[in-house]
C-alpha cells in the first residue's frame, strides 16, 4: 500500500483505460506504472533492524516463535504467518526460531524442517541448516533440536516469551490449538517454575511503524487493487456478483498480486447491507447498488479498498443521497487524520456527519435520538452506542494495514494519535434495510422509532454504501493512495465507457 508523483502518473494511466472488450468479462487496461524493484525489497539489513527493535523492547529473555504449518492438502498455496514473516521473511512452512536477548542484543537461530528427497521433488527444496546463512543471514539447526535447546535455556533463568502462531489477531482468542501454543504449554508442564509471557504485543508495537520498504510494498498492493476496481467498473453487462469478483481478482493476478488480501466482498442490493457477505453468487440487477470490498496482497502486504457502484451505471436520486453522505463523512475523517491528531476524533467526525445526514433524510428521529439495540450494551454507561444513527452504521471507520489486512497502528502505543509511518484505511458506511428494524427488541422506545422512520426506511430499502480508501502518513502528511474514482460523477463517467453486451 512509490514516489508521491506516481499518483499523478496513475491518474494519467486511468484516462487511457480501454473499453471493455467484446463478451464483457475481461477488461483491457493500460499497463500500470509501478515502482522500481529496489523500492519494494525487504533487505537483510531491514530484517536485522526489525529484530533489533523487537529486542530493545524485550531487554532480556528467550523468545520462541513457530511459523505456519504445511497445509494438510496440496490444493492451496502456503502463506507465512505475519509475525513470523516480519522477523524472518522466511515464507516456508514448519519452521521455528529461538531468539536469545541479552542486554537488548538478539541472537537468533532458525529451527528448520527438512523435506525428504522424494517429497522435495513434489514441492521443491526448502531452506535447511546447510544453506540458511546465505539465504537468510541466520544460522539454523534441525527442527528436532529445538526441544533440547529450550530445555537448556530454561536453566539460564531468563524470562521466556512466545509469539503465538495465530492466523490473525482478530481471532486470536479462539485460535488456541496451534502447534506453537501446544508446544509452549508442554514446555511449561515440563518446567513448572517457568512462566511464559506473550511477546505479541512487542511484535505489534514494532510492526506499527512502517518502514520505507514496507510503505513501498503497501503502495504496490494498493495500486494493483485500484486497477482491479477500475476493471470491475468497466465490466460490461454483469449478470452476477461473481462476474465482478472475477474482474477484480483477474486484475489482481494479472498485475502480480499473490492472492486477494481477504475474501472479496461483492454484494448487490440486499447483500450490500451485509458487511462481510462473501458468497458473491447472486444476480445483480439494474437499479441495485453493488458494494465491492476487495484488495490485493503483494509480497505479504495487504490493501483494502471498497467502492459502491450502480449496476445500471447511474445512481438514482435516493442512492446519490446516501452515497454523498458517506463520501462527506470520509472526507471529514480525512481532514482529521493528520500527524499528531486523534484517531478517535477522526472517527467521531465521520459519525457526526452521517448522524446529521441520517436525521435530514428521516432515517432517525433526531441526531440525539436513542433506541434499544438488539445486542448487549449499557446505554447508561455508554449512551453514544445507543443512538439511533448507529443502527445504520454499525462498524468503525479505520484500521491499520500491512502484513495483515487489520494491522497495528502506532496509536496503540502513543495515546491514540496518527504518526508518520502509519498505513491505514478510512471506510465509513451506511446500510439501510427493514431487516434492521425487524430485529429490534419490542420496547416502547423502539416502537416509536420504527413508527417514525419505517416509511423512509422502505424508501431507501436495501441501500448499502461503503467507501474505503487506503492512506499513508509520510513526512509530507496524509496521502490517499487508492486512486480509484470515488466521486459520483467520476464513477458514472467511467461506467459509461462500458460496452453493452447482450447475453
């Protein structure tokens, strides 16, 4: 998620995108101008600096980390766990490392699982103890040796830390039966005097500030993702959600992405009001909006971009009203997302704009009107959570991006403020459907709410709008790097270039 001037190059590139080819599924797009290869290399020196910054936080201790496991089937590609990749750039399965930190100076040894010769014919050679130093800069031993090494290190009296081998921090609390976590439990049982702490907070703190190389990789991922969204907007005569997903993901692959950064969300009409709808199988019909939330992953780094487009190519008056409201909220958050500014204030500004707009549209009784949510919340202790506006905008507007699509921000460590080196999204949304009213508890306050707004909700029925862009904070300030049309007139103008193909 390139030099700042490349944004202007991309704008010029966008102007030369060709019309959709006959039969509509594939879109011919001009070659994307990309940054130089050297700008997107994670060097050995950078990896050493990452481990050094991590060791500074540990001070003294033994750090144990297990990488991702080989897949139980061979129908998919292996991708390394984010924390393990961040500290080693070793994108192979079934490995581990032990880092001994003394006086903030790390000494790291890899423990590598070697493939037998026959299996290697199927899957290729892996890094092993004979070639680890030239490949990674780190010494290595056989994976089986790790247990004796850990036993001996327990005797040193150094504190132990573990980097949990979870797929994503979003679900770390339920992702507990991993190889690494089971191994650490076994080690603790064997040595009852041993206490093992989680090192993940320290890894996340170091990962939060993105280096120049990381910013270049994120830019590349976002450039590729932006071209995917352009291709979807230019797809002629789509009949199903999966055709738009195919246009997005084809362009991701064509431009060198490893994979989608997450399950692509392409939801039309009613499906567009489901935040994480990923089936992408239903028809798309003229008159509907389509929410397309899709990003590419490039060399491990994720983009996250959302556009909401009209199937017909033209927004209705009601759709324009909701769309403009969301876009105004995004721009308000942008104005408040500068270095040193509060992340919470940026989110609050987007909430305020949408709340005022929802009241003007008649979708809430007033800006301060309350309701009784269908989920557990203490309205007395947290009254903001019980404002009617929240029923139509139930998610936050921002998160970090990097080696994970939800990556840490420096605000987690610096009092909740934006800082140079941050990479993040701004993604306000509004989702209107009578089903939201249907699930409300039957209380006097909710009955009044429903009676006042039902007619307006039916007017805007199944209108889901989310607009999401990716941003960097550099020495020049805030930069939006997902250069996809987002103004109503821009989107309609681009979609007019589709070639209508009769099925």
